[in-house]
C-alpha cells in the first residue's frame, strides 16, 4: 500500500478515526485500498506498479501529491461512514480539489484528460500485443495508413 493507516492521521485525528471505526484498523485499510483503486481508475495510462507498488514491493516512484489525494479520498469515505464532530463540507472541498468532475476539474481529472502531465513513468509495453502501449499512452500519438497506390 502506498498509504498506511498511520499516514491517515495527518488528515484526521486518531481519536476521530477510532470513533468512526470503533478501533478496528481493518476498516481503515479497507478505505485506503478502495481509495487507491479509485485513483488507479483515473491513472490507467501510467505504470501503476511503479506508482502504487504491490503487496510485496514498495512503489519506485513516490509522489506526495498522489499520497495526499489517496488520504483525502480515504478520509472522506471514513467520515461519510460516521460523522462524529467533523465538518463534512471541508472534506468535500478537498475532494473536489483533488478529484473534480467535468464542470470543475480537479487534479486527478486533469491528469486523466491530459491537461496535467506529472513526471511519472507510462505503462510499459506489453510484448504479447501488436500495439505499442507506451506510444499509445503518451501525450502525443499518431497513426497512419500505408500509402495507397492505384494502377490501371
């Protein structure tokens, strides 16, 4: 995991997390996993293994803005689960800033659309396919048909 349950304490006080989850850390891990999967759906063209790592490997590219986004999403989902003395509006504003939508794009939405291009590695080419995925996923891509010659 890119974000640990202890990392989430920068967004929510530990006593608030304990009140929401009733001191069950598995609930925090579940929301963090869901937040990471949510981010992965936006970042499909990047090397997700490098950005998020695997269960056995740490990520090779650590981006603090991506970690912050995951923490905000996980915190928002935790706060929605139960709202003990926490202003949900503040978390909604953070959500809109980091994720956004078509009307008001946020950071993840801008990355997905290509208007923001972080310095992250693209998904590596799969040698099993005929298409070169690294070229398809870059911000500049072209394709052409062979020139046709007519003879009569």
